């Protein structure tokens, strides 16, 4: 979709949404949510729960209409629609959101987290809440984080067992400077490609591989053209539920509380669904003949260790890095203490 067509669609959407708003009772607020995922994806299902809860909390006076599978445009295009207020909400990867909130890049730094418990503690705590607000100057307000698991490499022609295997390989990445630097540091050639175009790019050899979590690898059917999946788990990059500040600011205080509560509750449902989806995805791709390997993560971690030195001249980013690492150490110490008590 070229830019001229996209902006024509944006204008049409704005007109249609305005007309539909006039036709509805003034007491009902409808928020349109567009995203690029399949309807079977745990994030979409979490959003469905949010829509249901908002309807219940508001006694039917607030509704969320969900448009999945890029019906309203690509991830970038949907974000632009939020910025002008044509669409109310979307899901965006934190890796993409770093283009609007630069410190979001801490989520994309490889081996930043010691594990899922550490990641959740960051998402749900003061660090995560502070980062959600950083995109507001760009008319994008973060509401909550959805679990997107850990990202790992998959490839078409050979398994990636160590960073040296990435030499000479073109790896699809999100449009994120951090993601590109990570692949480059490991020896690969980072190639940003839109998610909806990736299957064909893998099939035609435009890229040799990509990196993503198990449910996305499975539901996108990328396993049909990428027969090797290496669970090196280099990053835990969450999805972020975002609302247009134009829409948020048009709501009264009670309506804002309902939206936030519905979003928070949907996060808990999505995480449960995500855990189930990860197990199913790995079982299904293995059954389909994909070679799944579990490499030593140490060489991958060592290959990107110097990336953190790049942020010494960025005090705010280093502040977040240090806080996240300190929280990881606190959780580790707490776990050790609890284990001793149990003994």
C-alpha cells in the first residue's frame, strides 16, 4: 500500500467513523482498535476480553470494535491513524514504539532479563509504568504490556546454533535500531521487512531467516518455509497496548478508569493464553517437521555484551538499564532466600 493510497484510506476512515458516531446514541462511546495479528493469537484474544470487560464495566455505554489482520493497515500505518485520532487503539511491539519513546529500547536489548519473572516485574512495576508514558508527546499513550514471550532465530536453509552461523545471513528484523544492532553484532545482516510481507520474503530468499516468538512463528505459518528454529531467547520484547491521546483525552475520568481496568484485566488473561499458545506452537511446528534446537546461550550473550557500552552517553537509558539489572539481582536474592527457608 503506497502512501497516497494510505492517506486516502485514512481520510475515508475518518469520515466513516465520524458518520457512524453521529448515528449512534451520544451516550455510547465506541473505540476502534486495529492490529495486524491473526484472530487465534493470544494478544487478539486478550483484546477480546478487554472489549467484553469494558462493555460490562460501563453497562454497555463503552464499546471496543476490533479490526485484526491489518484490516486498517500495517503496524506503522495504524500508529499514524492513532496519531491523527482516526483509530482509537492498537497493539504495537515495544521495538517499534522505541521510534516514539526512545527509552523503550531497553526492552530490545539482548539478554536484558534473567527470565520471564524478571520481565513481568519490570512490565508491571514503576519502570514499566514510566516507560508507557514516554510516547505521549507523539499522541500515543501506553496502557499495558502484553506478553510476547522471548524472541529466537528461525531460518530457511540451515540451523543457527551459534553466532558464527549468522555470518552472511540476511535476517528480518523489526524497524528498530536496537534490533538491527543486535543482529549486526552477532554477525548477521539485519533487514527490516513488514510482518505481512515476511512469508513471501522467506519463500523467495529475500531474507534467510527472521526472529520471533513461538506463537508468531506458528500462526504466521513461517514454519512452512523456515525449517529450523533455534530457541536462543535473545530478547523479551513485550507488545504494548496503545491508545490515541486524542481519544483518551476525550474520555471523562470514570471512562478512563474503565478503559485502564479493562486493559489491566486483559493482560492477566492474555498471559495465561500466551503460556498455553507457546506450548501448542512448539508442539505443532515439531510435528510439522521443523528442527527445534536449544543452543548454549552464552556465546550469543557474549557476542552482544558490548552493546550496552553504546549507552554510556545516554544517562536516561543507562538509568533504566541499571534499574532493570538491579531488580533482577533483587529477585535472584529473594529466590535464594526463599529456597533456603524451604530447606
